[in-house]
């Protein structure tokens, strides 16, 4: 069976040269960077090099602005909670978008139980945050503006530079979650007016187990993990040296290869969407059209009359690894909050699939995915009462309405006896 | 990449990949369509009933792998049962026959039970004479004096 990995938003394989660079730090150069002997000092040098490599990827002023954490989620937690607690004497209000990653939204939910408040700025139907809405949400109590660069679900690129300008004008710390975009979009923290920025090397061919928080020296954060004085006292705990070394090299390669990787991904993204659109009737793209408003790796589609987990499983059975924002896939049985925020009909959110390409996917693989997916849709529609009822004119299509029959949502609430959320 | 890892156990995967009794019955004696308010899945079961026995059962499902497998297994299990037996059908039977479902997916088997019972109700509505005890009329609850 063929194997096509189309879930690069979840993670990526470690580059062979990155793996090789990490190897000595498990066995020979195993020292603790806090130690004062040569074992420690040798490793400290390796961390300094990685800090410089990460700083270069995002155009930070100084390698000293780079803090290491255990992963993207911890970097986000440190940024949001650390900045909130550091500034609580100035105010208690946070401005955030409603389509952030759960690491951001749930950190804020935690802060709200501690007396902080937030305004969740709404998005337009392609998931874009209007900078004017951010400006309008800011109050004299606002101590943090938190916004991602590209959305993890639907790939929308936000107007970070404009929002950075607004935050600077008001002298409010600006945190950008770049976990879904670092390595795949050029980032210049200085030009973009970013004070805090999180990312994770495993999204660009580095290892898991390390996250990075960029902290501009003007931004204050208090530590949320307490212990020793590693990372300038801002993040206690022995650094994951092999992962940091590997992540640093992955960042260096990502910076060097970025134009080529973006061009390659964009070509495959376009081919995939054009192909799916041509082969599968009643299919819809969620988020912006491929182009400057969308990250080049991501496609988020809804296929009508069938459910997403079934699509995912049949893709997997055909060697194709994908993700889905359908409620059946989530442990909470809720559709992705991003799909809800863009106002996607429940029936379309149920039929959701997320495909994310990487540097090693080929055009041949994309063609295999298009052809296989068309067969999968046919098989699942053959089983679906919705497809049958659509063909008989009982319910109508949301994507291409025929004017016959009632809406899927009306039908679903009628048979379930409750309004569908 | 290894081919041995699947989201569900082999029985569930088999019923998802090769569903039994898929489709509609022409001139069905009872049809039930139900939706899960929790997740939005929809399941439809149609029955052919002869001399009080379920002769054929078919399904259509809009839902996840375990919902499809549950409807496939439920229709397999109830074929050949009498209407009275089928009215006592429980989702637990589907779960057991499938070799278990993840806790978050148990509601899929409940949906199969509900679809089956909706189809049986539809049948009984069309054939009121088959309702047990219907001939004497509905008895009042015994009143304690």
C-alpha cells in the first residue's frame, strides 16, 4: 500500500542531519548546562548556538531573547499567563481572537478564574481578524493582545503587522502564537512589532519536546514553572539539550530552505484543491483561497452528506494520513471551535477534513490522494441517508442549493428531536 | 509505516470497511430514522417483517466509523428475531458483539438501538393489531386501595 502523510500540521519527521546533530548530546556531550565543569560548559555552548539559530529564524534582536520550554503549548502558557501576571497591577484585560489554538484559549480561561477578563474578537467568514476590531476591543485595562499568525485549522494568515502597530501605539504587549506558521512563513518580530512569540521545531522537521518563546526585553513575563534558575530564571528545569540542538539546526535549515519549501507546498496545495474540486461534487474549501491570505501547507475542506471521521478512517486504510475537525473526531463531541467561529453549517463541519502538505510530498502523491478521496466519498455517500435523501429531493445541499427540500440542519433537528448545536 | 495500527479493533474496522445490510428495503414494513443530538450523526434502519419475525434489516448511516459499524452489527443481530424480542434489544449487545467501543463512542451503539426501535414503532403504528395486549385495550395502572 502507498503511504502519503498529509498531516504536517500535527507534526513532521526529523531531518536526518538534525537527528545526527542530536545524537552526541544523548551519549557523549550529556552534561547538564547548569553544571560548572567542562561537561556543562560544553553543552552551554551548544545551547547558545541553538538560541542564535532560533533568533535568526524570526529576526530577533538578540539570541538572549530566546527561551526554551518543553513544547509549543508550554511556550504559549508562559507567554499568556506570564505576561498577564507580570502586568496585573496595570490591568486585567486580554484581547484575543476566538479562533486561537486551545493552548491560548484555555490559558485565558484559567486566567479568567483568577480575576482576569478577556474580549474574544470575532472573525470574518474566512477566519480573518479585522485589526480595527482589535483596536476597538482594547480598553485602558488591557495588558495583553494575543493573536496567532496563521490558523492551525483553516490556514488563515492574520494581519499581524497592523495589529502589532496598534499594540505599540497603545503600549500593550503583543503576543503572537506562531506554532502553526514558524518555518513556513517569514517572521520578523522587530518589523512586526511583536513582543512575545511562540513556536515549536517539530512543525518544521525538528524534534518534539522543545518549544521556543521569543521575549523582547521590553516585555515582562513571570515564570509559571518554579525551580532552579535556568533560562534566566524564567523557566525552571533542566533544558532538553538534544532537542534544543536539533531544533536549532532545523530552524537554520528552515530559514535557508523557506522560499523553496513555500513554493513547493503552494504548488501541491493548489493542485490538491483544484483536483478535489474537479473530482468531488458538493465540496467546499474552508478559509481563504490558496494564495497570500492562506498558509501554503493547509487545505481544510468540507464534503457534504458524509461525516469526517469516516473519511479520515478510509483515507488511513488507503495509506493517507489526514486530520478532521468533525465532532466525531473530538473527545468532547464538539465540532472544531474554528469552524463554528467562521459560521460553518453544522452539516458541513461534520464533513470536515484537514490536509496539510510538507516538503517531501510529491505531485504524484497528490494525484493519488485526489483519485482515492473521490472513491472514498462515493463509498460513504452510498451509505449515507443524507445523500439518498438529497437525491430524492427531501433535503437540499448547502454548498450548491437546488431549491428542493429542507435544509440538512432542519432535517437533523427533526430526527434528533433537539436543535443541532 | 506499519499497517497494524487502526483506530478501532478488527471487528469494528471490518464492519466499517465491509458493512453488512447497507441500503434500503423496498416496501419496508417499518422505517426509523434518528439523529444523535450529541454529535449530529444520523441513522436510518428499515425492516421487513413477516409473521412477527424480522426477515430483513438494512441501514443507512451518516456518521463516524463506529456509528457505521454499530448499524451494520445491529442489523446483523436482529435479523431472525421476533418483534417482541427486538423491542427488548439493547445497545450493549452491539457493543459486546463488536468487541467493545471506546467510551466516547458508546452513544453510537445507542443510536443503533434507537433507530431499530423507531423502525419497530413505525411497524407497530402501521399494524396496531400486533401490539401486545392491544386487543383488550390499554389497562389502567393498578390502584392500591
